[in-house]
């Protein structure tokens, strides 16, 4: 299975340590982002047919809510066999616990390394793969729009690809109806049938809403 390298480094940490040289103070103030949901990449067909191994390093931008906003390929070895596109597509759907600076959630960068091995990495996906999603429906006319924020949900995906039990992992801000709206929205989403399991999804609201990544 493709896996996260233990040597991953936080980009903001590197920048701050270089500029201040105060590692002890930084350690007390900054908490690295952590991956919460990491669907694995599909093994490229050509590479699998050749029994080729591969390695891809990615630079990942993560917003203050834990959503991936940008993925850059830093290294692909060997190139030209489809390892990088497969890795990028998978990591776009990862959900993170965001970094914290002085106790406040903040955007960050992270380096991820994915390794492909035909003897260890499944050829086909083994976790739920989202194939259809809809945006949150805003309140009706005459009602205040939802505030800027986000909801992270844990979804038990059924055998037919529909959303089963949905649990709220995180809601920010609370008490504004975001969680209920997110659950109603995700009830309409669809995953590939035949891959039941647990998925995590991030639903953005308000000014922070971005076009959702498409599988």
C-alpha cells in the first residue's frame, strides 16, 4: 500500500526555524497538520503490467479547515508511468486535522511521499471512492446565509455506494446549523458500489467554499 513517509516535514516549520533559529519556542507554538483520511492511489495499469515500482513526493497545501487546496509534484521516480497523476488524484481527496499556530488553526504545507510496489500496493482501490457530490443548498430566501466555516463528517459507506451512518467529527463554528446542512447534503453523495467502508469528508460553507475536487 502506498504510505506516508516518516520523514515528511512541515513547510511552515522549516521557514520559521530558518528565520528565527528558535526551535524550542517554535515547538511550543506550532502543531503540525495530521492526515485524518488518506484514500490510497490506484496503481497505474502500465506500471503494474511491467511490475514497476515507483515513488512520488508531493508538496501539499492545506487550508485552515483541513482541506487540500493544492498539490505539486516534487519528484516522480520513474517518470512517465503514471505514478504522479495517480498520487495527485488520491491526495486531493485527503482530509487533514489542520496545523495550529499559537492555538489557532492555520493554513500550512506538508511533504508527502507515496511508494508503489506491485507486491504490496493493491491494483484497485480498497477504500470508498467518491464519484458524485453536490454542493450545500443555502437557506431559502429571507433567511441569513450560512456563515463561513466547515464540517468534517465520518461516513459509513454502504455496499451500494450510498451514505449510511453519518457522524459529525467537527463543526466550525458550532450552533449555526452547519452540521445538519452538511449531513443533508452528503446524504445525496455517491461512492463506487462494492467498496464499503469508512470515509471522511469535509464540507465547506460560505466565503471559504471552493469548487469540490472531482474524482
